[in-house]
C-alpha cells in the first residue's frame, strides 16, 4: 500500500498530466466536488487529503477498481466504488455528506 499512497500523494502535487507522465503507470484523473470541504477523502483505505484539496488538484488513480470514502465529524460517511479504465475520461464524483441528526 505504500507505493499506492505515494502515487496518490505525488499525483496531488504534480502539475503535469499524471496520465502522460513518462515512466509512470497509467492513471485516470479523479475529480470531485461536494461538501463539507474539510471532509477527509480516503481511497483504498489510504487518506489522501481533504475534499478541498482533492477538489483543487484532483487525484491520479491507477487503472483498476477503487473504493472512495469521505468522512467528516458530525456527518454520515459517503462511499463509492469506481473503476479507472485505461484511456477513459476523468472520473467525476459529487459527494454531499448528510449531517447526523441531533
């Protein structure tokens, strides 16, 4: 899992198109919108940052099936399974967490 975490972290910081970076495994761009902005985005059991960070920079997903989770204090978690296919368009997700009632 360390290599995958490194790939996600590098993809968040890379200014180039990660799907075309030389010497790297093929990736598909994940773009997200939603609320709350401070929710933590977890991909395949690895926290990659806040929703705000992912909305601003996106994430390069390696080809394959991935489990995306958003968690925030006072909200129900949000889960989605996506498949990143070689050569596909960016994966776009809109995740609006629902508050836990008092």
